[in-house]
């Protein structure tokens, strides 16, 4: 009887483990690893600015304020909201700040939780990169 219960438990555990989904951190991690030095250089450039992109949230809208030392008309790039728990919830926005250097991203309909915000932008011929953890709050 004990042997039968043990076998049933073992079969149940194997079945349950096969039903789990596993998400890789990045799908194409190898090509991205080769480009990592570029990201290090961009992060270093962002640190040299002395001022980071400020991230504020209010009522499901995320506001990005770019450093005042950059000309808002020349800032271009992308903002990625990376959801570590489920890649299907990742979002990407193009950077197009207003004349005051501010941009808003409407995330009202997006599931709340932890996101990693990856801001990859360039201005005046130099590239910049900033990564911040953001917890989208419940309303």
C-alpha cells in the first residue's frame, strides 16, 4: 500500500512539474550579451550627466522628465516596460518629449505590479541608458 501511494505521489509530482511554464529573462540573450559593452558606455554617459531621467506616476500615467541639460527637441529613443514575471506584458514607447523635456505614458489599462523601466535614448550624438525598477500602484 505504501509503495502504491509513493508511486502515485511521484507520478503526480512529475505531472505537476511538466505543467509549469518557465520564462527566460530574455529570449535572445546571446546577441544582447554581445551588445552589452554599448549599454555600459551609454550608462556611463548617463551617469556623467549628473542628472537622471526622473520618473513619477499619478493615476496610472507615468511621467518621464529628461535632464534639463539636454535639448528636448533632440532627444530620441525608446522606453521599455519589462515585466519580469511575464514577457507578454512588456510594453515599449517611443521617446518624444514635449518642449519642457517631459513625456507621459498612459498605463491605466496595464496590469499593476513590478516592471523594470529601460530608458534607451540619445541626444546631441551621444547615447544614454538608464534602468529603474517601478512598481505600478493599484488605484
